[in-house]
């Protein structure tokens, strides 16, 4: 294989989602083992909202949610903060290598409204459940926290409701068709592609040097930055979006991303289990109504907005303005939850147990139960796929007749 073919395969073409998500699952396990925390983003986004409020003169030191998640330091001195910076850098590097950066404006104001409102709903729901598609799903389930299973089921149901609402006439944007005499070949400015490819490598090198310098004083911060860089590369090249995993089930019947995510969690679960047997402590949260309500809101919100936390991050750096608004909505929604947490928490979260499946069923029982539930999830996905296309085939036959 020539150098150009290798470049095209690894840095220009999109990656298959299954190996990409499995790689993310492996990395997330190592990330937990090295940093002591899990791959998560919305908690840090909530802190960003808190810092903004502080800048505007609002005292948030007495807010229970900020006392719970901690506000000490800055994004440059927190593990989650530098990891997220790494994710943005990784997404941008990958997009530049593939010459996949272009300013793209929403075609209709309805899309902007969806982005903001959906982003707010998703951000609020994620923080109510103590995590988004990462902390309360992709990395929450491998932590053996029962709340993550509550969140996962509720998110699926919420995404179903969101899919139905998104198909209403209100959200159907008029499409303008343009008549052409012949197909137009795809064109690319080769000089621009070369410049961006080089710029991507320059950014990559600078970030690696910066992360390495972080290791001199705070090794965990440096490692977190490098892991974030890797996560960003994976989600952009693999176009990893949890929204599409749920939404596509209901609208198109496609299950590739859903199956990839289940495979990624299966791999990550074993890695996390190994670290837990070595004495590390998992992240366990309340298995209460907050996980269910939060999941319903999150699933509904991400479908309305068109992207989840990972999805909007890589699409935003690719230049899609719609997802800048989704990100803003996420921060606003998460901050709004922090504002009302003290009123909601006693009834929805704090009075319920934090259930660790490894403690409830024993180490091997909890591990077996998790894999049984993951297997059942895969079986349901396959059943739904078969049912969806069988129903479509029957409908097509009836129309033809």
C-alpha cells in the first residue's frame, strides 16, 4: 500500500463505525484506569456555565449542584477540562486532514430553533441524570451503575418520542430544487487540501507538545489531554453520533451505529472490571426518577436538536453553525439544571440508593448480568431491524398492488 493510499484510508475517508466505537470503548477503559474518572463532557459544560455566571457577578458557591460536581480551578487545571479541549483539537485535526472544514449555515430558522430548544432540553436532562450519552450510558454502563441502565432505556423511549415529533409538518423545511443539465463532478481545491492537511499536523504536534508539558507538573492532566485528542480523532473520523444510533432505529431502521455502541460498551466493560478488581472505585449514581426523567428529556432533546454531546462537538468544528447553537443550548440547559437542582434533588435523586451491580450481585454476578443485558440489547436491536424492514416490505407490496 502506497503512502497516499494509506493517507486516504486512515486520514481522509471516514472510518467504519464498529471498529471506531470499539476503539473508543478500549480507550475509555484505559482513561478510567489512568485518570480515575470516566469519559464525560456535560459536567464540565455545566462548570463552564457556572464560570460564566460568576463572570457576570452571580454567586454560585452555595448552589448544591456546583458543590456536588466541584468548581475549583479552570478548564486548564481540571481533568475533564483539558480532556474536552483535547477532543475539540482532535476533531479539528481530523477534519483538517480530510479537508472537511466548511462554514455551513442552517437553511431555515426552524432548524436554529430546533438546535437551541433541543440542546437546552438535552443539556437539562443529561445533568438531571448525572451524565449524557457518555457518563450515563457509554461509560456509565461499564461502571456497573444501575442508574445508567435506567437512563439508557429512558433515552431510547425519549428518542422515539423525539423522532415522532421531528416528523411533524412544523419541522418540515421547504426544499428548493435546482434543475441541472448534467451531473456535476465533485471538485476539490487540491492546494487548499494540502494546506489544511499540513495545518492539521501542525495543530496535532503543538497539542501533543502542550500535553507533554502538562505531564511535567500534573501527569494526569497531560494524559487526559492526550486521551481527549484520541477521542476527538475517533468521533470525527468515525462520525460517532449517539443521536443517529437512536433516531435511525425509529426512522430508517438502520442499526449499524447502535450495534457499534453495544460492542464498544462490551469491550469497555471488561477493561473497567479489571481496574475495579485492582482496587479502583467506580462512579455510581442514584438509581432514581432523575435517571429516568433525565433520560427521557435527553433522548427527546438530542433528536429534536439533531445531535448529542459527541455529535455536536465534531460537527461544530467542521463548520456546521447549527451545532454551535446545539452546544450553546447544552451549556444553557445544564446550567439551568444547576439552578433548580436543590429543589428537585431530594424528591428525584438524593432519597434513592446508588446501586452498584458488582456489590448487589457480587463481582462475577454483576459482570455476567451486565453482559446478559448487553446481549439482550443487541437482540432487541436485531429484532427491531428485522421487524422494521419486514413492515416496510409489506407496505411496499401493498402500494404496488
